[in-house]
């Protein structure tokens, strides 16, 4: 069994993370502030894993990836992005089911999310989607290699690994 720690830290210093063994286990997402106060995010992810939680620059939303919690889809090819809205305490899909979307990262302005996806064919390419859920994902970069979105720079350039 492999263990991992998936996490993100906001500019204000709040840590959000998903602890636990992977893959295919029930997870919860927690936020911890600098004083050590831990808060469980109040939503159920069902009997599946919520991967790669990323806290918005404003600290009010969390984007993550995982399968459809209804159990209607499964496996990595069915993975999609999900958005937890702290003000509404609700979870909504950010991308389509069955596209194979992974590793979301927030743009510095909080208006969009970049991610890696199989939606364009056989390789992981880079896409961007509006954080409010409107519009369709747009391709950012595609070639013959797999790419994983890692971070935005302060000048809105993108760092990714092959």
C-alpha cells in the first residue's frame, strides 16, 4: 500500500490536505491553520478518493479531482474536476465526466483552473477552465509527451513536468 500527502497552502497560511492510503479509498479533506487548529471540510466524498485538493487564492473554494461519487464512473479515465464552495458548502463538477482530468491548479487571480487531461487524445495535455463552471475547457499546450500541471508563476507563466 502506498501512502501520500496531497496538500496546498494559501497565501494567508491555511493548509488544506487529503491524508491517507491510495488508491481507491474514502478520503476527507482537512484545513489546518498556523496555530494547528484542524477543521474537516464538511462534505462527503463517498467511497472514493478526493485527489490533489487545491485551495483558491481567496481561500473560499477547493478544487480537486476524482471519479464520480455516484459510482457511475470509475477508473482514472473517468476522473473529473470538482469544486467545493465553502460559502455554499456544496460540491459541483467543474469538468465533464469521463474526460480523464487530473492535477488542478489555480490561476493567481482565482478566475480559472489549469489541469492535465486525456480529453485531447492519448497523451496528458494542459487545459484551462473557468472557475465559475461556465464555458468549456480550452487547450493550453499539446505535444507528444504527457504533462502534469505544477504551478503558475507570478507572471502567469505555467510550470509543468513531463
